[in-house]
């Protein structure tokens, strides 16, 4: 499952960034906690952008 999550993150990321909304949608679609998607993005050095809480710009 970890590899599937990483592959989806890579596919969804643009210019090394993954919008928060897209990350949450991926987690929902893959039926995993959002933290799993965030951890995969961190491992891949992909930044979460457009944070819906305004935490990350």
C-alpha cells in the first residue's frame, strides 16, 4: 500500500507540490488516513501547498 500511496502522490503532484485538497482527496480515495499521504509526500520531498488551514503557503 505504501508504494501505491507514493505513486499516487507523484502522479498528483505538480512542480514538487501537492495541494492540500488533493492530498485529502487521495487519502479518502485510497481509504487511508491523511497522515499516510503526508508522510509519503515528505519522503518524496513533495511539499503540501494551499493548506486549507492556512498553515503552509
